[in-house]
């Protein structure tokens, strides 16, 4: 027999196109969340609408889940739970993202008869017997809360050192500010995420709360450039220091250290300080490379000019 079930169009729920960027999806979610959050909107149906847009955002904001959803529609959870394998009978159904819903599926092809019908809905609502679908059959629908994501900016020193930090985040929908104590692992990198279990959206019924993910940003540091686990910095020196050699202080993430500049050092020479770089994944540290830059006075005193002119007259050195 032929059956028809409308799938949830997450793109339509958020009011975005199928090729919307992650930024567009986040903006659309925040706008709708402020409008329909139950603490703000007391109209009937607002809570259900808020749960819908939270569910849509949970899927579309995650590249892996979004890819599965784009291919399998409401059956994306099955594909994710089975290592990317298509749902049973996937070659016999079609998702119409133009509003036509879910069509062309023969329920008799799933285990046969009524059991096939049951298997199909278990596939749509999470795979295993029980959970959300079983609750729905018992009249007690439950679903997990949506995962949330926020950005956490750290200085290079904070990221290298790690430790604990207290942060405050404001819910854009309610304006409520919550404070969290976060454990930051030593050597965390830009783009990595710290998970706060159960700190995301509230679940429905007996569903557990979602998680809060803090995506790391590293604040620009005018002193250093991070490449891999090595730090790069510049060490300005005077012409006579480059010619005669000197001792100079170099900034590091743990404080200044003294280095020896060899006589006759050209501009661009790099002095390597081993183990003074950024933490590595194996518990070590990269290096710090200080690049020498010869600088000259912008203005010369009469005596300085006299000395430079004397040097020009008497030195056999030719730069070109």
C-alpha cells in the first residue's frame, strides 16, 4: 500500500533557505527564540513553537547532523546512529524540500505488515524501541533539550596555562544571565570546544537537558604569532648592538627572559628559545623564535650625526 507522512522541514521552521550559512541559521534562531521563549511569550502554542525551532537549530547548526538531515530528512537520526547507513527502504522514499512532504514509501517493505509500520516510526523517532517514540505511544512524549553554543575568548597566556575561569552568559531569549565555572585544559586551541554537560536547553517531559559548548577564540596578541606550537616574536635592537653583540630581554608567555645577541647579527636572524612556545598535545612545549629587527633613531643629536658620519667615512663595509 502507499503511505504518506509529513516530515519536519527544519529550514522552513527557521525561515531560512536550504543553502543558508551557519551564521544565517544562528541569527534566525536567536530572533525566533526571543519571540517564542515561554518565559517571554505566554500565548498558547508559543512553547511548542519554541521547542520546534530549538530542535531545528540543534540539527542545522551541527554540520554532521545537517548533512544527514539533507539526505534522509526526518530519518537522519537513524543514519547517524548506524554509521551513515541509509534507513531501511531509503531507496523507496523521497523527501520533497519544496513543501511536498514525505511521499512514496511502501510500509509493507519494512519487516512486513504492522511490524513494518512500527519499525518505520522507530526509525524516524530515534531508532531504538523506547525513548521518545515509546513515550509518545504511552501518552508521555519526551525529547532531549537542544545543545547550545557560545564563544569563549582567551588570551594566549590563559589558553597556554589552562585552569579554571568563571564566565557569565546571557540567554538572548530571556535576558537571564547565568554564571559558570569552566575548567580550561592547558594548550587549548582556537576552534576547539569545551563541553558543559546538561547546561544547554531544557528537555521536554523526562528528556534530559542538552549540553552547552564553548567554542574557543584566541585574542590577538601584538607580541606573538602562533604557528603550530611555536611562537614567533620580534626583538628590536640598535645598529651598534647588532654589530657588537648584546644581552637583551625577550617576552615569553611566562615572563621575560634574557638572550644573547651574537656580534654581527643581521636583521632577520632568528634566535630560538627551546621549550618556550605553546603547549603541545603530548605535554611538551613548542619553541619561541625571536626575529631580530635593527632599528635606528628617528632623530639624531648633533653628536650622533657626527659619529655616524665618521663611521661612514672610515668604515670599509659596503652594504650594496
